[in-house]
C-alpha cells in the first residue's frame, strides 16, 4: 500500500512511502522489511512498480 506515513497502516503491514530525502522507501510498520522479506541493501537493487489489475467484486 502506498502511504503518506507509517500511521496510515496497521502495525506489521508493509508500505511504500516517500522518505525525508524524497526517495521511495519500502517498510513494515514497526518491523524490519529486509528481515521479513529476506533482502539486503546496495546500489544494484531495483524496485519495479506496476498498476494492479482491476478487481471486480460481485
């Protein structure tokens, strides 16, 4: 979920946000995104964003 702040999501939920350096960040509210999703850090990492398919509930 894209959020303006950590307060926009429940504890333990992942979010995508714009940080204080105006960079896109990924996090888990009050937890470690890198530990939960088994990822590291570095300049070679990329994030690919795409529009989710439209879901129609009947």
